[in-house]
């Protein structure tokens, strides 16, 4: 099993690598198109903001590489947001793998002191993917983000914060994505990573 | 629903956990990685490691501890102590820490918060504040582990830290810390209500009720404690089960 972790100008790839090692996978952290294309699984991780990361992906040509992938791909956090159509963070067009989706900023409902970023453990509901085999509705995973993708038909899990139900995970074809950090989500997250790695892709 | 976080804090010196730690199955262990694993299994939501070593050698050992913790556990952790500049932050993040906590360094050089937020993102930067309620009722911030009083007021400084890009505030009341009489809930609530970033209540927990009060009365987003967990006076699984019975959202 060859697992490629895409290296780009987003932070904290180290914890994804550690998480993969804990499930018995030695990943290849790479920005080489040939290595990424040849991998059995590709992880598109990261923390960062949309505009500079998108600019980097376009300049490096990784945008086209990612869009052309046919094996299972897992976007994490900013990875999920970059797979969307557009992000309000820096008003930038993204990769468009999840067409029509727009990344928006959390705003406090009137009279509510909403803490942003949405940081900490929140529950996932409406689980509908083999990615979540072995999980229960309401299991907790770890989030850190200020922008979100609204719930849509592409959602395979949703979460509520600040009066909004957003996509905590999405899927279209071979592209999977989570807004939360499975690599920081304890046993639940480890199960998700395992599911992704050993997923029989249909 | 977003859960209130329970955070054990460990002091590390020369690569070993200090203060007596008295778990049944880990009576003699001093390796922070063992505690990280154990607390993670018990349901801690995050961990904090404070490097209290004074020596250069000790600092290098701490980086090694950070990377071993990152390999071993799959929950977020924050490191603090001895972080004075951007390079120190880089070193800790490269070793696998998720966040860094800064205290005196940002009071001396507030712009460091802007720099950390710009380079690594706000989520990385935890502004730790030691403060004391003075006789006139104002809350003054202190430097150097509470030894030097500053001109900064707790609420003003927390607001400035937020505006500069801190991702969280970790607030320790020097008069409550270590006394096990509960958290300063009035000040906590005022702090939390005036900020749009999460507030971690630190120091003062003696009973499970104190945690519930920090969340309900103090509006804290997370609560940090050390000795009550280390000495097994409060067990995290029991604490969290009880908090949930009280109607407080926790991760079980």
C-alpha cells in the first residue's frame, strides 16, 4: 500500500504522518506529480488559509495533478475547503472537485458570543459513508477552523456549530474530505484513517 | 455539540515528569510519554506539557519528549516553557506539538503574537496569563511565574492578545492556583464573555463541582488541572461522566 501525503505550503503535515505510522503505514510526503499519481491512496492535509495555499497549488501545477487523481483521495481541514468551488477566505476559486460549494465564515447569530475559530471536540452526525464504518452517530472528533462548507448533498457527515449545520465530511467519487482532523481525533480518528487506507473503493 | 475540554497539565524537567505522580499502574514512571498515553486513554481532550528545565541540555531533551509524545498520542497537545522567539515555536511545531503556550515572552514583546499568528496561524498561539486580583479589585498580569507585576490589566491584555492573533487564552489566577478551592468564576466569565476566542480555566480545581462551575458560571471553554489528576483525586472518566449527567457537553 503506497500512501502519498501531498507536500505544499500548508502547516502540520507531521501529525498526519505520525497518525499513518500508528496504523502501520509509512507514507511518502511528496510534491512529485509522478509519485502522487502512482500512490494507492493520497492524503491532502493541512492547516492554512485558502488564498495563499490555492496560489501555491496553481503555481506548482499541483492543482491539475490533484484534479486528475483517480485513486481514493482524502482532504483534511483546509484540504476539504480547497476541494470546494470557491472560498470566501480571500475570495478565491478553489479546485472545484465539489462543484457549487462555497466556503463561508462562521458568523455569530444575534446576541450570541460565538467563539471563532470553532476549536475543540464536536460531534458528527448523519454519517453516510464506509469512511465511518465502526463509528457511531454523535462520536466526537477534533476541529480547528474559522470557515466551513454548508451541509449539501455531498456531505457524508454533518456537525452543528453557531446555529449552522455544516459539512464535517464530504465525498464525490474518489474524493473524500473531512473538515475535522482525524489525525488528532483519538481512537475515532484512527478508525477513520484506517477505513480510508483499507477502503475497498467502489 | 461542541464539548467542554478537560486538559491535564504535566511539568517536565530534563525529560522526566516532575511532581509526584501516583497512578496505580504507573507508580514509578517518570516518562511523560507514558502519562500522555494514559491520559489520552482516559479521555483527556488535550494535553499541556510545560518545560520547567533551566538548562540548555534540558531544553534539548524537551524537544525529544515533544516528538515522542507526538508519535504516541492522537489528541492535540500544547507545549510551553522556554519559548521566547519564532525559532522556538518552529522547533516545537516541527517536533509535532499542535500549539505553543507563551506567557512572559509575549508580555515583554506583544508583537511576537502577531508574528506567530502570521507565520503559523492563530490556532497555534495560546496566550497564557498569570494574574492576581489586587486589593483595589483590579486584575494585574504578572511575569516570570508570578514574580513581577506588570502594568497590564487582565481583561485589556487578553483583548490585546486576541486582537494580535492569539487563538486561545489560558488564564491562571495566582490566588486560586494550587489551593483547590475552585476557579475564579466571576473573572473567568467576564473574560470569556468579552472575547471571541476560547478561554481555558487553569488552576484551582479541587473537586468535580469546580469543573462544572468553571463551565457554567465561568463560561470557560476548557479547564486545565494538574495535581488532582496526577494524584488520582479526580479520575477523568468519572469526571466526564459526571459532567455529562449535569448536562454539560463533554466527549465520552
